[in-house]
C-alpha cells in the first residue's frame, strides 16, 4: 500500500504532484546541502524531492514552505487532471 502523506520514501509518479523546491532554493541562493541542513533532512532527501521521487510528509512540506516564506501551494502543485477517470 502506498503512503498517502509521504511517511515512507516513494515515487510521486501518479500522484499528480509536482514541486518548485529547486526554483525557490535557487532564488534564495541555497545549495542542496544548505537547504537540507536548514530543513533537518539529508541532501539526498532534498535531491529526491526536487526530482519528484519523494513526496515529503505534510510536516516537512510546511517546513519547506516556511523556509522560503511562501505557502505550501506555492511549492507543491497538485494536478487534478491526474486523477480524472479513476
């Protein structure tokens, strides 16, 4: 069974989710390592989120949004059309 809130590392393929973490990180001039340190996660976790291979927990999603001073919806984009017909 797939984790809905991203407790376990998993692919975001088929979830209808994309993110702009890399964009906001670049705007702030942060490296992946610096972002990871500020978020309390590994650099590999940041890489996986940026590459849409990992769906972060709700708590981590809010932490990411706070780091960049934006809403969760500004960073994580839900594509409703991914669920049409299911």
